[in-house]
C-alpha cells in the first residue's frame, strides 16, 4: 500500500499557490542486502548471498554500459541511461566540454508495468495516519 500525505503548495505560480496536493511517503530505504534478503524469501532456490552477488554485478554492469552510451532496459522496471547537464554557449565554436558540461545524471525512464498508466491500474493508496495532518509547504 502506497501512503501519502497532504501538503499545501507555496510557490510564485498563482495557479498552484495555496492549493493542497498529495505526495508519496517513503517509509524506509533498503539497499542491495535488504533487496536480496527480500527476494530470497520468494520461493527461490537461490540464497540471499547468491542474489546479492547477482544484484551487485548487475549494478556494476549497468554503470559500465550506460557510461559507454548504451541504454539498459530492465523489462517492467526502467530504461537506464546517462544524461549530461550543460550550460549554453553562444555558438558551436564557443562550446567547450570543460566549460559548458557541468555534470552528469542517471536517467531512469519507467517501462512496462512501471509506466504511469500501468501503476494507476494496480496502486492502492491510503493517507498516512501517523502525522498531525497539518499541511506543510
């Protein structure tokens, strides 16, 4: 069950300022160890250690491939790729990688069962009941 809490928008946009919206609440974060442990309890012959090793290698391989410009698609989850953050130059001649490229980011685009339309079909929601209900900005 996905939990949400209400919040009041505070922005310079008169269309949204003061309106109440919902945002998903993250209850906890688990790493590869936690995911491997969880997966090992799903009727598999593979131990937590084997699953952890596989997941660790998968992460390394996704990083290696995306840094080579290869997008990696994990069906029903996401397509991973690397994006570039840059500032503009007045012309192609004035563009310099050292000056204009300011950073990199991992991009993950939902695919298959994780796309918005598919999630809408299966997600169940409930308002979080352990907060005071006061609207934060």
